[in-house]
């Protein structure tokens, strides 16, 4: 008992020392984190969806990558609250006014912005992603990177570690993308060199072809109070353009032609005072685009003699070779007489798929024949491109011809199809008027000849028949003959077309 009592203080002292060391360690981590710069990862712009699509999966993946560095990440809920509170609807870029709001509300020291340019799963997985890190205080881009990863580039000769899904692609993409990511960012310059306080900026259009007019309108919250009015200019790619400052010195307006070379151009506002002082602030950017959007058109139906054929529903899938925001699209359907029979159009959102139900724009059912499906698209700069496919509309059901003849005690029958479209299947069932089956046949090719015995047919008995056939396009015929013996050779069959109703989409 005495030994135990003496041991307890020693044990308690060890636990106490361990507790002190642990607390000291956590304090070091806490103060290290407390001094770290705050970084806000804004939702990534996904151009594969539309011009302002959001990709939360890749945004979360970027956050996990940044967590490895000595930055304090702003919680996603706080970022979304900031965006909603200040009505920020445009992703992938932040203007000067938004940067000033981030600084005033003490949200973050740094902002990480990103754009998903390409995200394909089939036929070959592809991911293209660009990121840029902006320092909020002076709105300077302190790091930027763009990385593309294609499934084909990761394939090996033996296939030991070939990618099986998009997550495998991400595992190769992000180490390459973040290999130059800075572990620390220098602080911005002093307050005296902070840019002008800009309230709002309007640069239109955001994407333009060469030679078109770029219009700028800037609203300033404040400007230095001096006796003489300053001179204002716009600087784009080291080219200086005149600008106009209104009498109250609250608005700046300017216009200039878009550059000849394609690319993104940053716009700077330069203000010079008579005393020789000079202020400059980046207002935003625009993109010059002279390239027509590459578009391909896929139509899904049945292959018939090298052409796509359909009867009720044609699936149309347009694809952009390089995904980008679009301004407008139009689908035209033109018949063999070069007459426009269908037109459907939309704006901004690129349609993932379209369904044509074989009808004209007025709802009338169109005749069988060839039709050209043309998909027209204009990007945000107004560049035009189109793709077209020729399809066959075949809505006529199989046209069965039944020939009957008697040879001694046999009733001989010949069934043929007068239309050239191959059949998927056919079947015929012959039975007495009491329901007893006499003969059953089926197959997938016509014509067919067969016979059956009628020697024991009693007076007043009849033979009934039902013939069903469906072609490879999906058209179906269902004929019912009430009295075979009463039919003369060559008589036309009377049947019912068992179509199901369908809804018009366009």
C-alpha cells in the first residue's frame, strides 16, 4: 500500500508534463494558422454546362488540394453567403468592385478562381482546367496555371495502371496543376498605392470578333479631390485609348476597336493629375474570338443502306468540339424539295439532345422521304458554324400481300411484302371459327409459301387468319382475315394499324 501511494505523484507528474507539451503543440499550430493568409476558393465556372455553369465536384477537389498548404480556407458557406449577399452571378472572374467588397468585409486575403474548359467521359475521358490566384489588396494575379489531361496520354503498354474513371484522371491532373502553387504570398503594397475605389464596371461585349467596338462604362465611388480635372485613358495591351470623365467625376466612358489577335485582354484605367501623380487600376477583361465554333451532329436511328432511318422518333445530339458559351442555336429540317419544314431555336444554353417526331412545325405529319437536319450555332462573338445529316423518314407499315389458291384438298397461301424495308419479324396464325389453331408460322423474311389440308372442313365452317409484321424501323402491321375461303386470289387485306399515340417535341 505504501509503494502504491508513493507512485501516484510520479505518475500524475508525467501526465501533467505530457498535457503541457500537448497544449504547447496545439498553441503553436493555432498561432501558426492564425497568422496564415486567408484564401477563398470560389465555385469553378464550368463552360461544358453553359456560360455560367458551376462544377461543385471539382471545386471541392481544388479545396482539398489547397488544404495541403499553409493557408486558412474560407468556409464554402461563407463564400456562398458573400456571393448571394452581393448578387455575384458571374463565375470564373471577379471585378474590381467585388475585390473591394472582399477587402471591406474582411472575407479573404487571396481568391482562387477557376474555369473548367473541357470535361468529357466518353469516348475518351478528358479534363481541361485553369486556375488563377488573385491577391485581394491590389487585385494582382500572383499565380496561374492551366492543365489538360487526356485518357490516351495515361495509357501504358501493359495497361497496369490505366485510368478506369474520371477520378483516376483527376489523380493525374491535380499534381500537375498544383506543382507550382506558391506556399506563401508576399503582402500587398501600402494603402497609398491601392487602386482607385471603383464601384461598378461594364465592359461589353465580353467576347467580340476583331474590329468590333468595345464599350466601357465605369462608376467611381471616389476620386482624389484636386482643383484641376485629371486626364483619363484606357490601356489595353499597351495601347492607349481616350476616355471621358464626366463633370461630377463619377463616371468614365470609352470605346475602342477589338484587337486583331485572338486572346484575352485586360483593361486598365489610367488617371493622371496635373501635379504629376498617376493612378492605375485593372477594370476587367474581354476576349477576342475569331474562330467559328466547331460543331458535330450525331443522329441515332436504324442503319438502312448506309443511311439513318426512323419512323417516330429521331434522337439528335449536337456536340461542340471545344466547349464554349454560345449565343444562339437553330435546328432546321429541309425536305427533298429544299423546303424548310421544321425550325426550332434557342439562346445561350447548348442543347444536350433534341428529339424530332417526324412532324412539320405546324404539327402535320410529313411524307416519307429524305430530310436534311441542319444544326446552326453562333458563339458569343457571333462566329457561325453548322453541321448537317441526311435522314430517312419511313412511317409506312409493311404492306403485306396474301395470295390464295386451292390445289386438290390443300389451301395454298403466299405472303409477300411489297415494301423494300427489311422485316424484323412476322407471324401468321390460322384457326377455325371456334378458335382452334390450324396453322402457325413465323420468320423474318418474306415471301413465304405454305399450305394446309381443308378436306375435312364441314359446310358452314370458316378459316380465320391473323398476320402481324414489323420492319426494322419499327413500323408494324396487324391484319385480320375473317374468312379465308371467301377470299379470291389477289384480294387486298384489310387490317388495323396498331400505332401508339406519341407526343410532339418538334
